C-alpha cells in the first residue's frame, strides 16, 4: 500500500468514527453552517462535536501548518481529505472568512506572532471575522476607498464607512482596508485588523431582496487601532488586499465543493420532470456543472504547485458564479409554484426562493463578472488597453 | 492523481507540439492534400513519421510492441493534431481500432498490429448506420453459415474508410436492432468480397465513407473478442473515440482561439487595435473560460478512463459535450472577430470552423451526450 493509500484508509476510518450522522448531510443554507465565533449558537450537539473533533486534529484547516492550528497536510493528502469528505457527504466542520480569506493572507504577509495568534483562533473557530472592503462610493472601483486612518503615533484613528460587510453584526473582528495616505492612491492603503467591539464601531444590517440581511453597513467613528495590528507594511495594504481577493474569488467560485451538490437534474426529477425542454436545459446544465467540477479540481491541484495562472481565480469566480445563478434559475423552474412559497414550514421558510435571490449577488460580490472579464482580458489574455 | 500532466507526459506534449507545428501544419498537410484533391485526405509520409515517434502504438500494449500508454497520452497527440488541423488516421487507427484490437486474438493482433506500429497500415471503424451517432442501435447483420459469418448491411460516416486496409465492423449476431447483447465485432479486410466503400469528402476535406456489406463472408478468425459479446468492446471503442475526439476539439478550440487573440492585437479600426474594445475583450475572456473548463474536463475523463473508474463513462460524455461546446464557440467567435477576412478561403480561421463541425458530429454531438449525461444521472 502506498503512503497515500494508507493515509486514505486512515482518514476514511477517522471520518467514519468521528463525523456525526447529522453532519453527513449538506447544510440547508448559510444559516445552517457552523461559522464559529464568540457568540455563535450551535444548531445542535453534533455541530459542536464535529467542530471540536476536527479542530483537535487540525482538520478545520487541513493544509495549514500544525503550529498555526492546521494538520500540515501536503497537497496530495489534502486532496484525499476532500475526496473522503465528499465520499461521506460530510459538511465542512467550520466555514469562515478567517479560513477562506484572512488566513491565506496572513500565511503570506503576517508576522510570526500574528500567524500563531490569529491563525490558531481561526482554526479553532474562536473568532469570527468579517471583511471591510467595499464602501458606498467604492464598489468595483475599490481602490478609490475613503475610510481614513489618522496616524496618532502608536495607533491609528479610523473614521469612515464600509458597506456590504458580510455578517458584520455577527463578527468578532474585522480585516479592513483603510487609507493611511491620501496623496497616494494605490500605495496609500493599509490592511488593518481590529476588534468589532472597539469603541466607535457600529453596524446596521441591510435588508436584501431575499428577505435576509447577510450584509451590513459598518460605521467607524474614531476607532483606535494599535499599530501592531497591521498586516504587511504601512501603505502596502493593496498588495495584501489583492492577494486576499484571489482567495475570496476562489471561495465564491465554489471550486472544490461537494460533487453531489453540483448537478441538479436527478434532484429536479423528484418533483416530476414532464417538460422535455426543461429536461434538456437541466441536462445542458449538468454537463456544465460536471465540467466545472473538473475545472475546480484541476485549479486546486495546479494552484498548490504553482502551475495555475495567478489571475486564474478570476476566471473561476466568473464561471462558478454564473453557473450558480443558472443552477438556481433552473431549480426555481423545476420547483414550480412550490418554490415560490416564502414563509411556509414545508418550504423551509422560502429556502428555494431566498437562495435563488441570494445567488444574484454571487456575480457582484468580490468583484463583478464584468470586472472578472476585464481582469482576464488584461492579465491572462494580455489584450491591448485592457 | 492531480489533474495536470506528469513530467513524462509534459515531455511527450513538447515533442508532439514541435513535431505537429513543424511537419503537421496547415500549409504542409491540410491545404496540400486538400488542394491536390487527394483521395486519402492525408499524407502517408506523415503517418510514417507518426510511427517513427512511436505515436501509432501509444495505446498498443508493450507485449505487442507498442508503448502501452493511456488516453492521456493519446489525447496529448490529438490536441496537437487539433491545433494544427493535421489530417491523419491517428484517431481511427491508433485510438479506436487499436482499442478494438486490444481485445482481439493473438492471431488478429499479429496480423494487424505490426502494420499499424510501422505506420504502413490504416484502419477504420464502422459503427454508425445513419446520419447521427447511435451505437445503441446496430442493424447490420452477421449470419452464421457453418464456421463462417456472412455480413450484410450499410454503415455511414466511416472516417478514413476509403483508405483503410482493415475495417472494424460492429454487426448483430443475435437479437433485435436495439438490444445491448448480440453484438459482434469483426476485422474486415479491405479486399473482402462483397465489401464496397464509397468515399465522400466532407466539409473539412476529411474523407469518410459509406460502406456497404453485401454478404461479406468471413471466417471465425475475423471475430474480435467474443461472438455476441461485442458490446463491451464496442463501448470501449466508442469511449476511446469520444474522449479522443474531445481532446482533438480542445486543440481545435485552442488553435482557433490563439489565432483570434493574435488578430485582436494586430487589427486596427477607428484608429485603435480592435482588442481594445471591451465588447470583444469580454467575449474573448468568456471564451478563455469555456476553453479552460473544457480542457479540465477532458483530462479528467482521460484519467478516469485510464484508471478504469466506473465514473469514466459519464465523464467521457461530459467531456465530448463540453469540448464540443467550447470549440463550437471558439470557431464561431473566431470567424466573427476576424471580420471579412474570416470568410476567405485564403485565411486559416475558416478551416477551424469546418473541422470543428465534423468533429462535433463524430462519436456523438452535444445533444447526444447531454442526453446521455441525463440518462446516466437517472432522468
């Protein structure tokens, strides 16, 4: 038996032994996932147990080094981990912006103290992070952001407003883009970390078309941020921000997701599938979904060994989000009038309709599809004037 | 296994890329043989060179003198074939017929494989019986007559049929047209009495034949595999053909795409390079995305097939469908973005469009394979 096969056997046995039955079903929606944090309310004992067992082994972040709370798996081992998780239908023990976004940025740009401190907190699900990027006047044109940090010697005093801050009202800490030099557009931005409980921070949820409020407006009114809570150098936050955006886009693309959730034709058939044209659309969709799942696998394989184009996450984000929007359009069509129900028990309080509406943000958040196409044109295809 | 080429495969890709660009390019091969109205539509000298490089035996077992490699390696050659629109009997002979012969007796392998390995022989595969690929339905009959078989029926879209020294023919020895069981594969020599082959030149200048079998008498030695048990081998042959055609499609798409993005960086209108226009940039970027996904799908299917996975069949259909979709988009955008020059015979982009049309149809089009994905997924 090769080392990898032995590892697979070990993982398979561990998962069989430790993954609670309730955690072998996909989460119903974002609210059903484990996000961790100071104030997180576990849905049930199984969710708590699953997080604790994984965190103890470093499996919430299997590829991170062990000193930072990971399991130190190699790319090949991590692939085995994902495959075995998919095989069992096991849901991730912990979902968080700390894992998907801040963690990778800290691994690359953080000091050793920052890594040990913040990454371990993330891996154990102790601190829930939110992202302070967009502002009312700075959406696609993010670099025009105005939130300002005034230098006060050993700390900055931050004033300004962020918008579309996902779960800001539930987060413990924020990683935030703050202008520390008004004269320098690209090199005047710093990447700061601070506690959402700091005096002067307030949040206001935004009611969306889905009827939910996953996004907030976030206000900073003379918030003091100690100087050591910067990632990277002063004025070089844009480098960190861009690197992190790559990981955010990878996350939103859905690459590496559970195969069983990708296709929808068989699922749609449960409601009866009498319309041949709808069946045809579902088949065309499933072709694209299975193809994209191969793309996700290839992308993850390549990025781990530096074979992927550095701008490839933009392509993944574009293709993955457009696909997801199509998925939910078809699920609505397949669901018929039952999928329209907004508040009934039987519809899980409008699960289908709310998810459908939620997906419309996929091609906006983290960079619009149009911006992704611009980036592909410029950085991958090297088209003129792009 | 990671979804990228191993070091050995990357070396093979370098060799194939260089060779096809130097020797298999459009001017030297496709245009040359097209313009001389060659009955084969390809060059035998190039086929000999394929043999010298070992390509002809990529899927032939080492015990039979081949390289004993897999569909990933065959696909590497096919992608370069696609990129250069290189006419050759590689897909029909070295991928499909070689897969069939892999299941054949020592005697048949001994009779046919040395010629293939040497680049002296050309084989074709006769499966379809109508204008659409429907291998589930085989009506061509093979009736027993003592120890012999008598084949009667008609086959369509037999690529390289007119040039082939031997045709692998799928015929029915039992059951009715749509039955899974009762299929037998035969190795039919070109000079068999009662075999007529009518060459037809296709839109892409490739040659495919209408084949008639009018009481073609064969002895039991001509049977590939088991009598009545040919479906399993036939499935292997069509899977090899499908994933191979998908790899070639990715090459066609890439060739067309490269030519188009180059043009976007050269052509000026309104005092600007047309590649500066966002209307074109976004379409090019979308096409890039589709092409990348198709490429990933094809290598996934190749690896699953080589690993003998039970998921291979589904993924092969996904690959054929997705590669066809991406290549179809690549050639249509290619001609449109080239503008008027894209409509001229002198310029190569139109040749990509023609080749894509033929490849899309070969071994099942997007609609056939999407339907198959649905059926395999239970709806």
